[in-house]
C-alpha cells in the first residue's frame, strides 16, 4: 500500500492517487485542513482502494499513526505549503520537519521508495533544452525554490545512507481537474471560457502573448509520477516530468476557442518580464518508465472543460 501525503485534497496528490489505483495499487491518502474530495477519487474510496487518514505532513506522530493502521511499502509526498510554528522561519522549519518525519517513517516501515515533488522552476533563467544533469544555482528567486533544493539534496543523501530509493520529480506546467489555485494560464483560460467571464491575468507567470512554456496535463503528470513510484528499478534520483515540447500561449488560446467558440482573451502583449523557462529533457523518464503523454493541448483543454461543465467547481 502506498501512502500519498497530500493525496486527498491536493491538486497533484489527488490525481496521483487516482493514477496509482489505475496501476493496481491501493493507497492511503492524507487530509489536513481541507476535506474536499474530487469525484474521480470518490469512486476509489467507495471501492476501498483508497483510504483516508488525517495527518499533518510535518508531524511524525501523525504519520506513525497511519503506519499502525496500514502496511505502507511506499511513500509519495506531493503535499505543498509545509509550515511549522510561527515567525519568519515558519516555511523553512516546516520543510525540515516534513523531511524528518518522512525519512523517519520510511526507515521504520522499510519502504521501497519515497518520491518527493520538486519543480521545473529549478531551471529558471536557463535557455534551450536542459536535462537533470544541468548544474543548478544555489541562489533562488523564491523561498519555495530554495526549500525544494534542500529537499533534493536531502533526498539524495537519505537514499545513499539508507539504501531506500528516494527520488525527486521536477514538475512543469501542470493544469487540469481539481486545480484550485489556478496559478497558470491554462486554468485561468478554461475556467473563464466555461463560466463565460473574462479571464484574469493578474499574477500569472509567463501568461503574455509571446510566451511559450512546457505544459503537461495533470492526468499525464500524475501517471508519470505513479509509473516512477511503482517502477521495479530506477537508474536516477531526479526526473523531469514534462511533455517535452513548448506550447505557445496563442496556441493555448486557440485551443480554448475551439472548445468554447465565443471565448475571447486578449493576452498581455510581449513576454512576461522574467527570466525564461527552458525546455526540460524527458529522456530519463521515457527510458525508465516508457512514459509518453496521452493528452495533447487540444484534448487536454477539452477534457478539462468537460470536467468543469459537469458541475465540478475546480
């Protein structure tokens, strides 16, 4: 049984839990403050392939309680927003506590593999195509990048010291069902088109007319994470999870218009005033799992719009 931390109401976690069940795995998913359950996961809960347990990912006590009830042989930690205590070090302390708790129970339960989510933002400012061997700078524009660099270093050392497979997945440009934050342009466009309201471009990174980034539909991303978690043997401890191609924002708008013909969106002109994001190389992922995306831009937009039109709020 695989423990998915952040698996009930997290955007990545809920979809990854579904993908693991589709691969024949039973899951224990954690819930913390939010108890929303996506309908695509509810059916697996009803059929007893997914169990729900309350847990704070920074609490070793909470995680140990799960181990007392379930036999856990793998951990996927894709929760976000780790925080612990008060004051300016709250976020940093949360990541340390999360790592400590996860590493401790992984050893106690003798799990086969621990998978941590990381970000393609590691490559921010680079150009061209980058693979996982590309040197990453220590300087970080945002706290989350610094924290996830710590996670990657810590996971590598944990794996070397314990012999437990510990991997990090650098995730790019995801969008799709249960995306509550709607931080990316695709989610903003599809939600606006389905609701008939004008899209908001406030605080959207790389949302300008001339921008183009690697986008991977959440169902494909979740399947890639599940394939890595369940692979018999992996050669590496870091994997890019991406589509392997850039999608221009204008192509994205046109794809939405084909689904909702009367939709209009005037993207901010030019390029987003920020260092670029390069194209992530996905040869490692393909070689070790056989992964290739099932959704292209158009089918992803259609699937997402159909999900929202069915009455799902996010």
